[in-house]
C-alpha cells in the first residue's frame, strides 16, 4: 500500500498505525489533540488532557481477545505496561475445576487505566520509523477521485492536504465521516443507533499497596443499578455504578464524591474496598451511551475504512471497546498484507467487520434490554436469539465448570455470541441449572 493515513490517535488508531508499521507499511497518523504527551506514567492521570476522548478517565479493562492481539503483534507493549504497574489476570485462578475443560486456554485479561494503555501505545508508535505522527492535525474531509466507484486520494486537514490511497477513520463514535463523504460528493455510510437508556458514574481510588493479578474484581447486581469495583494498575481501582438514565434521584446522589462514597458504604461487600484507599479527583459521569453501527454503502469511496468505534460501537458498560478495536486493527493489517487494491480491500474489510464485529453490536443491544428490564422489575421482550437469560447463565456458571469456561470465552470475545447463545449443550445446561437454582427456565 503506497500511502495510508489514519485519522485519530486513540486506541484504535494507535493500534492500526503500530501493527501496520511493524508489518512493513508506511503510515501517517493524524491526531487532532495537540496536548503534550506526558514524559512519565504518573503524569498520565493528572497531566494529560484528551478532549476528543470523553471516556478517557472512566473505568477500563482489556478483555482476553485484546490481550491476545497485543501479545501477537506487540508483546513489548505488554511488557511496558507491566513495568508501568499493569497486570495479567488469570480468569480461572479461583476455579481449578475448570482448568481442564475445553476452551480453558487463553482466558487471561489485562488490566490498567486507559490513560496508561494509550500512553504506552503512543510511545511505541512514536518510536516506529515507518509512522509519521502528526500531532495537533485534524482530518476535516476527504479528497476523492471520481469514477464508476469513487476512491479516496487523500484527506484535507487543518494543516493542509495529505495524499492517501487508504484512509482509516479511527475518530470514534462521534466520527464526522458522514459529513466528509457528503462534502466530497460521495455517499455516506449507513448508520444504525440504539440508545442504551443507561448512564454510569466512576470514582477512582488509590491505595498504598499495589494490586496483582490475583486481586478479584467485584460485581454487585443491585435492584436499580449495577456496581463494579475493578482493580487495575499499581494501587489504583475504580468503583462504577451503572444506572438507568431516567432515575434522576440516583443520578443526583451519585454525582458528588460524598454521595458516591455513601452509596459504596451501603453495599457491604464494597465498603471494605475503601477502608484503606483515598478517592482521587471527582466523580466521572458518562451519559448518552449508544450502540452504533456504521457500514459503508456501495457508493461510499473505495479506500475509506472505519475502524473500532467509528465502525461498531458497543455500550462501554460491557467493556468490549478496547478488545474489539485491537482485533479490528489486527484484521485490517492482515488484509493490507494481502496487497489488494483499495476497492477490493474496502469490500474485504467491510465483509470482515460485518461477520466479526457487528454480532457484538446486536448482542450488546440484547444485553442492555435485559439489564433495563431487570432494573424496572420486568422481563425482557422475548427474542429468538435468547433461549435463556444472561442472569440465569451467570448463576449456572457457579456450579457448572464447563459452562463457566464457555461463558468466560464469550464475555472475553474469544467466541462469537452465537457460539454461546445457540449451542444446544449450553442451552440445556442453563435450563437445567437455572431450574435447579430456582430460576426461570
């Protein structure tokens, strides 16, 4: 590929640039944010502003699929993250009965704060001789050559035009790629958006003792909310309440640190977490959460490739974004290595995205519907894709080691949703297990 421009320097854009460069491709990475990158890991939290990444200081984890892609493409990045205090998490550490089950291999997550992951990725990209890193340069449009199938020949930026045979849109869920296409006289991608009807609140804490991979997370399903306490790098951990967007009383109570701490202390299993920890900063709020698909149309310009959240964005409460971004970048570089011309590359990448990423959009929509129904004290609407509930599946994993492994593989994106929800053996196991535990079959 003679010229590739990546628009956006968050996780997806950084991963594309890094993986592509190491595979022998030349890349220009244009990042709109011009704020200086910190020189050390301690400054990443208090001294790095990322105005284009609203979730920059929210809770963060990297599911096993994402860790596997980093281990394959950039193992040195994992080593640098460990040096910064991050750690691997063996998901079967507490379930020796599951270790010999089929599929138990590879169930390892990676945990660190998002600013730490971006900082280490940014350092790795900056060190690549094949990457031209353009900070404070925002892509504002496309340069397109007309024809039977229009094709990109470059991008317009706040610092002038850049030539390109391939343009990777890694500008996230708020991508303006539709405007770029319209202004260039080409068809915008089709977009499907489903409101989650959820919000979340995160308070960060720090303790003196560092966490290790043996420290478990805590998830508590409350009548009207979900609480997740997640240990990450060094002595940092986050506490997050996911809640219905319409519950104004709960939102008002959680917005302040004092109210948030009061809510944590009211949950016995969570109150012990903050006994030896101090809150850092203020409560971080995240709203307007949506599951979103963007798919290029047949008349969109060849060579325009949306990645990560710019293509498929899932509710961040399920923690899928980083892993899917890394997998998407990995797939794109595999296709680049095949050396196809832009139109063929575009078609192949779109097909891969439809097959491998879009099912996670549909799965998350169904998970959200079940969560919203549970908070409302109702049953979710029946769906042929859901022969059992997520709640019953989780309860059954406590006593069924094989199902526990299958569920972890699904939750960590190692197996596609259909491999979990449509497997007859899993369906039978959940029905039998939920009946024995008193759940609805």
